[in-house]
């Protein structure tokens, strides 16, 4: 890993990458998963972005997510716990060279972090001056 961040012009394939990965996560989490959303810079058309797919998922009980962590690990996701944000369940997927490809941020239903992430994404999607 170089540590340098590479920003690329928006790529419509990022949405397809999200959809493919979201389907795998839906299968892995089953009834534990209440919702999954594409967030982060790759979710905003027209925005320069690091080619890293950020996803937010919503769950009812943290214990159920912890029980499914081995299933996510089979998909290549490393569990990182709260990783600095209380109440978050954070997972990272990497390529063979160690570069992150997907970040999975999980929050229990009702968490204000869900609203915060989605509101920021939606603001960037609908307000070009803010996105710029």
C-alpha cells in the first residue's frame, strides 16, 4: 500500500459494483440486514472519487451482525469493530495487494449516523455547488 489517494473522474460502473457487492452482502447477512445503501464519493455522479465503494447497512441487533461476521469474512471482509465510531460495525475488503476496495459501515436501526451519512450523500447528489 502506498498510502497515496488517487482521485478519478466519476465512473458509472461504481454503481454496478455497489449493486453486485450489495447482493452478496444481502445473501451473507440474510434477515439481519434491514437495508443497504451506497454512500461515499463513488455514490455521487460527477464527483471525483477514490475508487473505493463505501456502503452503509442497517441492522436490528449487533449480536446478530457479530454472528454473521464469519460469513462476511468468506466474502473477503475483515471485521474492524467500531473502529472509532461508537455503535458502528465496520468491515474492510481488500485486493491481494492490500488496497481497500470496499468499506462496509453498519449501524443499528435508529442510529443518527444513518441519517447523517444519507443526508450528506443526498445533499451532494442534489446540490452541484456543494458537491463542487
